[in-house]
C-alpha cells in the first residue's frame, strides 16, 4: 500500500503490506474494505486489569484469526499501555493520532466520557450501575439485569430476604437497585452494609442466609471461600463481571474439591467456556479457535463473542466510523450472531429506573437469555444451571402497586391486635436503624483534634412540602436513609437532625469530603419514582423569574432535558462543610455527643 505525500509523490508503506491469495491475483483490481479499528487499554498499575485485558484480547484475536484482509468484516485490534489515572488522557491522545472506532476490555469511568468512540461491552473494576450513554453498548448483562434475574430466581425458590455487602463509589445506589429487584419478586433486603475502599469484607458477611457481595478486591475471594467453608448455611451471590475478573482466584480457592462452590452464585448470558461437548454454536467455535484449555476463560469467551458480533456488524456497513457503528445497533434494534441474540437497543434519552422503558427512554444494553449458575457449574460444565435462561423485563414492581401478599395480610391482622406492643418496639427499631450513623465509636472525642462538620439542607424544603405534600414524607424518609448509609460508610457521626437537615461530625476532612461527594452522586442517581420534584423546582424558578424578570434567570428550569438529567434529578440537597476545633460534650440523656 502507498500513501501520497508532499508533491503528490506515492510513498510505499512497508508496514501495510499484505499477501493476497492466488484467486485474487490477476488483471482485475482488488477491492479493500475499510476495517473496524479497536483499542484495548492495558492498565499497567493494576494486575487484575492486565490479566483481564490479556484474556479478552486472546479471545478477540481467536475470533479474527481467520479473517482475510480483502474481505468485508475485518476487525483490527491494538493495545494502549497506560495507567488507571491516565487512561482517559491516553485514549484521547491516541484517538487524536490514529483511528479508533471502538474501545473494549477494561475501562475507567473517565474513559466512558469520551463520546467520539464507541465502547463495546466495557468492563469496569468496581460495581457500577448503567445509565444511558448512546456510545456505550453493553453486550453482557448489566448489574441491574443480573440483580433482576437473581431476585427472580430467589422468588421462584421461595427465598424472601437477603443481605448485601457492597463496596465502591456507588455502593448506596447499588444496594437500592438490589432492594427494588428483591421487592419486585416478593422479597426484601434485610440489611445492607456499605464499605469504603479499605474495609475488610469477611467480617461483614452473615453466618447464614443469602448475601449479595459487590466490589470484590484482591484477597476477598479467599476470604469468601473460608467464610463459606465455615458456615454451611450461607450462600454468596456475586456479580459475573467480578467473577470473570477474578476467575483464577475463584478457581484456586474453590477448586480441587475444596467445597462450597455450590453456594457461590452468579448470573450470565454466556454458554460455558470450557465444555468439551457444547450445544452452543458460539461455544463450539470458541473451543476450536482456542485449543489451549488454560486460555479458555470467561473473559476470553466474552472477547470472542463480542468480536464475532463486530465482524458481523462491520460486514453490513457501507462506511465505517465510530458514529456509524453506534448507529447500527440502534437502527437494527436487535442483532443475532450464531446462537447469541443481542437487543433490543433503543435510541433515546437517559431515564430513571422508575420510567425506564417508557416513551423516549434509551436502552444501551442488549444481553438476553440470562441464566443462574453456581460456581460449581463454572468449574464443571456437567453441573446443571440453577435457573433456566430468561430475558428480564426490567419492570420493577412497587409495594404500593402490588397489593398485600398473604404474609403481609397476616401481618396486618396480627398488627392490629398487638398494636400496643408495636409502639413499644418503635424506639428500639429506630435506634437499630440509626445505629450505624450514631455509632459513638465514630464520634470525634479528642478536644485538641480538628473536627470537620457537615450540614445538609433540602433546597426549597418548605415550598416542596406545600407543592408535594403527599410525596414528601416518603421522600424525606429516603433522604434520611441515603444520608445515614453514607455516614456509616465513611465512619462519620450523626450529631443530630433538625427538621430535614443533618449535622454530621467527621474525624477527617477527607472522609467528610468523600461523604459529600458521594451524597450528591447518590441523590443524582437515585430513582425518585416521580418527576414531581423536578417539576416543582422548575415552577419555583419560573415563578421567581416572573417576579424578578430583569435580574433573575432560572438556572435549571430552561435547560435542555438531556442536559438537565446529567446534573439534576429529584431532591436537591445543599451541603456546607467546616473544619476546626470544637467544644465536644457527651449528652447524658441521649448517651451521644
């Protein structure tokens, strides 16, 4: 191949030569099709990320090993060495220098903000909820889909409650989605423990019952294995992405007859990656393309299946670009490759979970036929699935709309008889609910150490109570629950609440700032199940604009809807932070500080 340089001279490109088969040689010209150029980032400062990309890349290369340079459907792959912190800037720089149509493998949240490339089945290192970003296309089940299917499995088997231990920036929001999933199928989230980055996992696992664990880190798999071995009555549910990232750790901890593998559970849409006699056409081709059994991993199959899909897509494209690649998914809605079905993909705008799937809402995930496996099946394909493949509707049922179940009806009748006893129990229940945020161990007590105080305030609270009087009791209760979960997570202390405002004390400035930052993220990502709060804020701003038309411009009411959803959602909470020395006293009545 040649390129034209200065003076219209043709210069040979030595690196871009290829050999055509004899059937292509002759007087006729050879038509070259534009390839789809992909990139995988290798995070050099994270061992698990490096191993993950190596597996994904191995599977992807196996899928393109037989492709011909002069045939349609060509996909190219290259790697970009970077770090977690520098991945975004490295991607932007690479994209400015060379063609990048799509990015696969391990990504960071910052990378996903690069809208000029498509992200195909991205894998993140900590649990993240999906939100509609048109250029980000999920082929594997999202965390929401996995929770929904696992909750359906629990409901089908008669399990009515579960625990959760979640680590990560979105821990509170993740726990809330799990709760809604369980409620949809008649269950409940009995407890949710939210962990900060360095918190130990094992000491927070229950000794019996079902527990969902998200945010596994290095060393956690061995701790889970020991816990499961010690407690026969506990069952652990994990995210498939984390199982795939830590596949070698799971195989080492639970393999070789160690026991307990039947009580570790996840949901997946993949066929088995190491079945010697697969019924899946995709699995058969993967088996033939990857003869080395040590290289057949969940991530390798993910890379193989995704690349097969991309080869199918690009073979149907007349022109190739990142935008056209993204358009293909939303234009064709659903895509079938061998026995794998992806879709439907729906172009639209980002919507909250309460209205997801409604008119105008976008859908950028397409996993179908998701089944529930035990880890025992992952280690031995002869073990049957726990729950057959289903495609989740992702339609959450709310308790108020479902009516009373039989147990709830019985509870209501009994409650009317023993109402007096319940009044006595209220104080104890409230104390237990607040215990995490009012844990005296987290209260700053040293008078010579600076204390960081955090004050929260609901914007336009009085006006909201007047405009949305029916919604506000539940809204404020949710507000309190979300904030108290964060207080416990960052080991701060709830000094008091005044109306709907919190006074919080933290021993460190960093913990306080982290709490405030995640508070805003959690409130933005929370599904408030109504648009009335946003409508009320808009009316307040427009009303003020009418009164003061010359000087006041509504800061949010006139924003484009898509822009508004990126920055505002539901209840707005203002937060003030101050650090300094305090007068610390113990209250002998409340026994707090």
